C-alpha cells in the first residue's frame, strides 16, 4: 500500500477537488491515512506546541508513524507539556523515517500541505471530521437589504484584523482560540485571564464561543494597519509569534453563543439577546461597555465590545458608514436584531466596504522576467468552484517575490483586491478579474470564495 506521504504528495499534485476526492477514495481502506486526516484536520485536536522543534535524522527508523499518532493524545490531554513535550517530540522525529517525519510535522502544524480540508475528507468518510461552523455576511447589495433587512438594525464597525472564535470555559480557566476555518491560534495565553473574567460575568456555568476580531497594537496602544497586524497574527497561526508580540494582541467582540449551540451549528437565540448578554457582561467586567476601565493581574484590559449603534433606516446606516470611513475604519456590518446564529452566509448580515476584495486559492507559481527572473512573477489563482481563474502579478513586495517558493504558496488562500469581474478571454464560460492585486496570504482560511460571492461584491458609494 502506498505510504501516507506519497498519498499526500499525490493529493497536492492537483488543484481539482473532484480529483482529490477520487484519490482519497482510492486509499479509503488505509486506516493510517484516516488517522492522519483526523489528527491534522479536526480543529479540536490541539497539541499545545507552537513550532516543530529542531531534530536530527538518525536513520534508525525505530519510531513508526503509528507510534507517533499513539503519542498525540498525551499532548492533547496535556499529560506532557513544555520542554518535556518538545524533547519527546524531537526524539521521536529523529528516529522516524524521512517521509514519516514530514507527515508528523504536518500533523503538528495542522497543515498537510496538500490542499485538502475536512469537507473534502467527509465526502469519503461521512461526518468524520468536525465541520467548523462560521456565520458569515453578504457583500453590500441594495436588493439584499430591501428583501432581508428589518429595522431597527444594529450597525457595527467592520474591523480590519483576524476573525477569531474564543471558546471559553471559566470552570477550569480554559480558553482556546480558533480562526474561522478552525485553525488553532497560539498567543501564549495572553487573553485567557481577560476572557475568563468576562465569561464569569456572563454565564460562568455554560461554556461559550465568543466571536470577534484580533488586532495588534503598537507600544502606544494604537492599532497597527491590517498588513502589519495580520502579519504578526499569522505567526500565531503558524506557532512562531513571540511573547512580546503576543502581549500586544487585543480582541474586540460582537457575539457570544453557548458552546452546545456552536457544536450544533445553530442557535435559537435572536441576535439582540446575544449581543445584550455580551454588553451586560462587559459592563460588569469593566465598569462600562467599552472595556477600558478594569485592570486585571496580567495588565491593561485586552478586550472590548465592538463599537456599534442602532439604525432605523438605510440612510442612517450609510451615514454611519461614511463616518467610519472618515475615521479611517474599513467599513461597517449591518445586522438584523432577529437573526439567528448558524453555520452559513446570511442575508441578514451585510458588509459595507469601499474596496472589492475576494479570497482565491493559489494553484500555480509562475516565474518572473527581467529583474524577477528566478523569482516569483505571478500567482495563478482560482475561485473555490473553479469558475474564475486569474494570474495575479502585482501587489507583491520584492522581499515576498524573492523568498516565496512554489511549495510555500500553492494551495494557500490569498486576498486579492480587484476592480471588476470580467469574462475570461481564453476560457469561454469562465471569469477573470480586472486589475487583480495581491493583498495578503490568509493562513486563517482554507476555503476560497465561489464565483457567486465574488460577483456579489459591490463597492458602497
């Protein structure tokens, strides 16, 4: 039977989801492959190790991939932590075969580097990987607002950071941070005390998921621009953020959902009630809703509720949006007060933004010309459904071009700014982008936008 490493390489050789499913189908009797997918892709298999330790291959091959997988529950259950865990992991990797050690590293970093997500695996083994839920909004569209928005509505600032789910259980002072795709975020536990304190003031008996955005501040407490801030936060996803950087991470919140409802992928509590729970808890925890007065043992307060206001008409929402832009903010989110939290893209949440942005998956790395000969020239990117394909060749820094290799970027999701969706010149029936520019790598996302989502993206005037 083909080794797991070779199966992952085969999966990484194609960008087509149907072909990936076919490859997994071909190897579906491999229990080892199934275990690897489970430990790497299940968002709640967390190992408490920020980065793979250094190790030296001994050639003994005395540790099998199964031995390594059998060791993982000790990390998940924190039976072994800190330097002891790193030393044990380093020793195991040193004594595995070269191919198995690569697979083990990818499990620890939660990135199999083959472009496969849990949803793809679940096409072969139904409900095998927990499907990480996420409530998303629609792009601005007057028709959507006319059909689905009710008044009064809640308008909130749209933050320019990293979406985060904070799962809090104050009974054992446990906090876990995840991206919207279910990837663990490690910031050296710098928000744990603040979030547990908030939860005690909310409903300490019921574990909850707090939805919000991570931001990074400078030494003066000012929020860093998106590119700089998310560059630091991406380190938290990769496990390389420093303690000093983690100390500058802040969280702004806009929702809270009982954990049991989060696991069920739906809640029956209207948003007005969920948001009021959050406001009440923040007021108890801080003395006011802004989250700026109360100081904890670990320093200055690190959370706050997102700025918001109730609006009674679309004109009032537009006025708030213009105020936000004038103050240097990204935009606003407009939400019905009756919407129910669920795992979907909701018509009752609408994004007001002045830029057109989309998420695309990188499928090829193209060499540059002239001074970029030998370096990155363009990235071939596609929508999740394959209906849009575009070569993105601008927006890269020279450092990014010089240091980014094909294996670093192919299979990743990136943010692209664009002017318009246009018909493809050489692929009838498909689409491309006019003036697509690279913005950033999205290590927090595994799934790109589909063509319907990209076409619906409109600029708010």
